[in-house]
DNA sequence: TTGTAGGATGGAATTGATTCCATCTGCCTG
DNA sequence: CAGGCAGATGGAATCAATTCCATCCTACAA
C-alpha cells in the first residue's frame, strides 16, 4: 500500500520526528516554558523540516479564543467603510487577530444571514454597522460582544462609536446662516438611515433657531432624480440660496447639477456637504464639507471591542467623535456677511 | 456545586435534549438524508430551543474545508482594492465562503507574516496582490491554491487576473499623440511596482514607435515633490505638452499643480491618467483616464480560485482584462490634430 | 410465512491541539 | 547521604463536529 499522503503535517508528526511527546511540542509552540533547550532545538528542527504550522481550527476548539473578529458593513467598496475596515484590520492585527469581512447592502435579511454565519465561526467579537432594520434577536445565542460602528443599534443600548452627526449638520448649517443664506435646502438620501436622520435634525433645529424658513428636505437617489427634483429650486419663487447635502454622492451630484445649470457657487447658491472627499478642494470652487474622522471612529470601535474582550465586561458606552467643518469657499466665506441677492 | 454555565450549546446537547444520537443530529444539520420526519422535527425543535449553531472550528477540523478564503492586499482603504474586496467578498458569499482580510502596506515582511497566519487558519485558498518582494518560499507548505490579483507573482507562474497595463498605457499615449502632443511626460510613483513598470513600458514603446522624444519618466510621491519636480517642465526649453500619469493620486496632483500654475488643460498641456476616479468628469476640464474594470478583475480572480477549489486543479493562467480609455476632453479631443503651439 | 432490502439510528473512532496530572531526573540543602 | 523541590516530560482526556460501521426494524416480495 502506498504511504498515505499527509497533505499538512500535524503536531503529532512533529512529536514523532523529534522523538518527544505531543505535550512537549505544544509547549515549544507556545513560548517554550519548562522545556530544555536541547529538546526545544530538536522540536524546532522538526517543525522546520516538516513545514509545520499549528492548525488554528484545532486550537480554537480547545482554547476559548478564535483570534478572529467579524466586521459587517453595508458596503465594502464605500469609501467610509473601506477606510474604517483598514483601521479596524490594523487594530486587530496589533491584537493578533484577523478580520472576517461581510457585507449586507443594508438588507436586514442579509445582515442576519451574515451574523449567523459569523456565530458559527465562533468569532471573538463583532463590529457592525447595523442596518435600520437590525434585529437584536439574531444575537440571542451569539456569545460574543458586539460594537456598533457609525450607527447605534436600533432600540437597544450597545457600545457604539460614531461621528457627531447632529453637531456636524449644525455646524454646517450655522456656517451657511453666518454667510447670509436664508433659504437652505437639505438634500438627503435614504431617510431611514440613522445618520441621515441625525443630520437632518441638526440642520432643522439650526434653521429654526435662526428663525429661517424650514424647507422640506429633498430626498433623491441618483443624478437624474436629483436633477429633476432640484430644478424647481433653482429659479423662481422657490429659489434657494444654499444646499446642505448630507451625503457624499449627493454633494457631488449637486455640484454637477449647479455647474451644468450655470449657477455659480457660492454667489448664487452656496454648497456644503457631509463627508470629505478626495477632490473636494480641487473643484471650482473648492467645496466646504463636514469631515468625519473616519479612521478614528473605526479605531475607537475596534478598541472598545478588544477592551471588552480583555476585561470581559461590555460597557454600553456611545463614543461620539467630533467632526470638523472644512472651509473651502463654497459657502461664500470671506466675503463678509451675505446680503440678500437680487433674484 | 453550581451547574456549569454552558456558554454555547454543542451538538451533543442537542442530541440529549432531542433524545437521539449525535450522528442523527449531524445528519439533520447537513440536509437530513435518511432521517425520519419525526426525528427531524424533534431535533430541529431542540436546536431552536437551545439556540444551537454548529461550531465551524470543529467542522473544519474533521472535514477538509474551512469555507474561508484569504485576501491579502497592500491597502484596504485604497479604492482599487476596496472595490476588489467587495467583488471578491460577493463571489465568496455565493460559494458559501467567508473572506479573511489582511493588509501588507507593500511590505514583504508583513506579507509573509500575513500568509503564515492564514496558513494556520487553513484557509481553502488565497487571493493575493503580491508585493514586488514576494517570496514563493512562504507557500512551501501552504496546501491551498493561490491566485494573484492586479499583479503577477514575481518570478513564478501563478494564476493571475489583472488589467492590461501595457495596452492601457499604449492607448493613452496614442491618444495623446493623435491629438498632436509631442513632448509627453510620464509621471509615475513607485518604480518597483509591476503595474507601474508595465504602464511605463507601454508608454515608452508607443512614444518611440511614434518617433517622438522619449523623456525620462518622473517619479514622485506627494503633491509637494511633484510640484517641485514638475516645475521645470512647465516653461522654457524643457517644456512638455502632455502628461501621462500612471496612477490616480498623481493624476489628481498633476491636475492641481497645472491649475495652480494657471496652465490650461488641454491647450497648454494635455493630461491623461490611469485609473478612473469619482470626480474625473466634474473637474475643469473633465480628465481623460484609462479605466480598469476593477470589479471584473477581482471577480475573475475569485472565480479562478473557486474553480481551482472545485476541480482540484490549478491552471497557471493569466487573465488580462481589457481596459478602456475614457475620452473627456483633457487631451484636446475634438479640436482636430494638434498643431505645434507657440511657446 | 419468511428472507431481505433498505431506511433509520446510535456507537465509537477520528481530527489536531491544549492541558491536567503523574512521573522522572537531577541537584541543592540539612 | 537522604529528603525534596523544581524543572522536564509524556499519557490521556478534552473540545465539537463528521463519518464509518453495525444494528435494528419494517415493509415488500417470494
């Protein structure tokens, strides 16, 4: 009979080759306490020769930890979440852990499916950007801590790290008001999203506090729907003098539409967006935005998770990080208080 | 003695509660062949009541598959790789697998470290964007197939999916030449990167074939070094009439510098970049770029991997996907063949 | 009525590492 | 020189699943 092809060597193979017991090999792998230097060398030689790598599956079967955390986000390609993923991956690496990546497309069903898959993987912990329909029930037998990223978990306290959406929207709106804008249109995307809601609230409250008219926010998805919807605000009696866009893709589209319609920024309409983007400062004019410390937010989330893992205690703390209003000129800065412009 | 707190129920717990053997529970979990519907129902009830989820670690200890693939990229936050990661994650999900994410920052040492970690995880396969110093030795006892993404593995045949870098650079340069450019500066980043080299070659060959002077390519890292280095090419006897930027970040910086120096695009200097970016069409003027089908490239890589997993055969095939030159006007299109401009 | 095919089921080995516990060997101390 | 102590080591149980194999039972055909 042909000798069995052992594709991957196991600990026992190392033990036999080195002429020692399994326990000794295990000791060598794990730092080598109470192992003579001679044995140590022999075992390491055998490990080298066989090309042995301990099987993590077997390890985590016995030990408690899998050294793996999960990361569930709506979209991996999204700039916010890929930046966050990079930061989280880095923190995980520093803690000797790996990251299992999963995407939901904001679908609660997909989210649930991914959570259940990760439960089977016995991950040590999870970082989750919950969908608005997230259901606490899926964690009933999870057995690991969860930290929320960018959004709180709906209807349930949970450790969370996010940016100050309300404050950011407030700052952006105040900036517009300070520069003389009186009729500000808030353009949003999905109104079910927590971040959208918080930003809209911050905007509304500020407009109201300034005694300005509160315009219903405009919800659009793509360029074309935005263009169609925005048209009536560009001229005539409904004409606005500023746009506060609560989301990146919309800011960019608003900019395109204004340019296309030959409406000058900020002279005719001021524009401020939420979330910074690569070329915001290279546009004509450069666009003011609320910048979120994305990597910091993600790092905080990851640190909260690993802290929970190390202490065994979960603190339902919400860490809200300050955002920064970046002045670039698209709101009429530097030209003194804005005067009412002729229509 | 207090009853032991069983944090997570195991298969045996389900078996006991349902009053059946372990093997039966296993059968139920795995599709339920040869299980009476009565037993089936009882087991499922027990599973439900206990909130049981099979332990993937134990599963993959016995079975061959971990249902996990690795993805190692230089940077997770990078637009190219996060888009690729999203596509790969999606293909993996369709195959019932999860993705373990790791980053190298283009450091061979880090790359090696991540590979070894993934070997311990007994991943089924790996998708890797190898660093230029990648060492085939680290896979000696890996025991899983590897597919390269975006770059071939240095000095070793390996299944690979990437864009046609040479062809893309050729198309971009030909476009410039067609539009009358005669002195084209190629701006690059890291000259060790395979993609950079291929693009530079494509550019050089095309310039030479057109009988134009071959300018030494300019290697820069950030905005300031680019500005300093570029200055001498903007005026005087070294003056160029076109820039071919082989990398996104550099394209953007070149655009900024030209604008800042009041050099009109494309009248004074034409500009074409490699890799499309979100606002390329919103700049003044919109910028021509070579667009890579990023998601397709990644999908192909993932599909090659899963095919290897299913058939057990690894084909060392290199899949080169066509890239697309996007005309936007930054190269003087539509104004007919370019004439020599007065200096 | 009986033989048997085949579905249903459980027992027990297996997988790879960890870890408790027992044993053994030197060497130091009284 | 004896008692011990500490370090070194191996045996075997354990973790949670899968799976081979044996057994049992029932229904159907001869």
